[in-house]
C-alpha cells in the first residue's frame, strides 16, 4: 500500500495529511503537513496548525520535506509526523510548538474509503482515512501553554490530487461516552469530462461495527447545506446538524497551489443522529467536532 504518491508526479498536484488531537479538557490541535507542485512544476511544502482559537501557516522549501512511500512517515523541517506519533520542533510568526506525542494502535477501515472511485483517474481529489481513532500519550507546548493529550483521541486522514472539489462538506468526530464511536462523512461535487455528479463517502464506527455510507454503495444525499447534511442508504440514515461554529481560516489546494481560502470549525458543536429504519441507533452532540463547508460555485 502506498502512503505517499507524489514522488514522481508532475504538476499540478498536492498531497496532505490531517492529524487531529483532542484531550479530555477540550483542548484541540490539528496539523496539516502538505506537499504541492504548481502548474509550472515548482515544488514546495507547507504546514498548517489549528488550535481551538487560532490557525497558523508555514511554508517550507522542497528540500525540507521527506516522505516514505510505503508507510506514513513525513519529515518537514525539524518535525516528524508518523503513524506512531509526532515529534515537533516548529517556530514561525506567532507560533512556537514543540513536544512529543505517541499514538496507540490505529483503527483502520476494512477497505479503502474511496471504493471503486479510487480507479477514476480524472478525479480532482482522492480521500483516504488512515485512522478513525487512536489513543494519545504525551504533551505539547504551544506558545508557552502545556497541552496534555494523554488519554485523548486522535484521527488521521489524507487527501491528494489537483484541487479540492469546488463544492463540498466534511465533518468528523470521535467520542468515548456513553459508548465509544467515531465517524467521518464527506459530500462533494465530482466533475467528469461530460457532466458530473454529487457524491458522498463516509464511515460510522459504533459499538464495534463499521457502517459504510457511500455513493458507490447506493447512498443518496437528501440534503446538504452550510449547516448540515442528511444521507440515506437503504434502511440507514445519517444526519449531521451544525449547532455552532468557530471558523478558522485555512488554505486549500487549487491546481496544486495552496491558493484557496476555506474555513474550518475544528471544535464546532454538531448533532449527529444515526437511524436504522425507525430505530435510533444513536444521537450524539459533540462540542469538539470538525466541520467544513465550501462552495466556490456561489462565491462572489
């Protein structure tokens, strides 16, 4: 299995990894190391850091980026990101972040979240989930504040391609009480040489079982908007409603360049309901859920 696809690519191209960490005190930290090639073939790397209240952007020359092909292991500057954890030494404008985190065993999906979509060579963006949840151990120091993530929850995903979809919604959360669970759901416009469609991919892990919801398994998108989404697949129905948001400004890829501005709520409040027929399998309101919605089709 390949974990880094960009070694011999030509532009435009991007590849990035999203690593989210949350502790029992409600402190959040997400890191997004990325590699990109623009249309002229110029190669560079970047790192975005998100906390509960702030976001930072750092640029790196290509020579400060290294990635293993067959395992998740990315070195960016003096920092290391891997399936085993983080070793951070980051300094930038308004940002000093250092420390070591160790990850417990990753909770991988039973199969590629893209399903047969992974065979579509012309897609703008391919998504991957490396871990739906894993335990955390260790502390980080963020601008003089100690963040203790021991006994917290982590999540890792990845994206690669040319650009983020012109319109998409993405949400993710993981929780422990009263029964542990985690979920990820994405809805996006998918352009094709002739026409296109709006599709979804998602996974719910609950009570020791994975429920896969995806267009390639017959899922239909009943509604989606900046404040929520409802997806139905056979007898199953998943709803996510954004109750409150604290949007942070991020950069996203457009033809290999990190030139698009998006907003992510790293710790928004989202209510999730998951049904099987008329039986409510769970209702979970999470104050530390991630939520993004972007639609360039309606932007001025």
